[in-house]
């Protein structure tokens, strides 16, 4: 017996199989792009327009976090690193909330080498990755 649940469309009484969000009636419905302020219409199953699809959703080769080297060991190392360096090492003002690899793992950077790590606030981390993406 397969587990079924209600269609995600508000008020729809139709049942769908596990792993599906919308029934056949509503899977072709259109909604606004989920990006704040965007007025482009997309299928409910897509969520974002082509301009606002997050990069992580586009890169099918990226792999999950464990495949990219972020294991439970990484979680322990990053937590300890943030305890040692609680202030953003870029701006020096905000609390560090993310551990960034100076040399990316995909380019041969060591995942656990403290010399390859820096604690960053979310804003500085986003700026660094925006600069990398612009290259």
C-alpha cells in the first residue's frame, strides 16, 4: 500500500503519491516566481523563473554536502574554528557564522587545514562568493 497525501495546492482534496507535491490538475498551474518581488509566472512545480533559479539547483554535478567533503568531522572542525575565531575575519565587526575555505576544495584546498580556513559573517561570505562567481 503506497502512502498518499493531499495535493499541496491550497484547498485541493485530491490525493497524490509520496514524492509528488501536486495532483495532475494543479501540476500545470502557474504561480509567481518565489524570488521576492519577481512577477514572472512559472509552473508550481518549478518555483523559480530562469533568471532566479538558485545556482545550487542548476548544478547537477555538485553532489550532496557529504560528497563535497562536508562530513560530520567537518561539522566538528567548523564549530571548533568558530569558537576560536568568533569575529568575522574579513570585516572584523560581525560575528563569524560560516567557515570559508580560502582555496576551494575542488581546486585542491585542504578541507581541514586551519591555514585554509577563515571565519566569516554571512554578508562577507556572500560577497566573496559573488566575486568568485563573477570571474
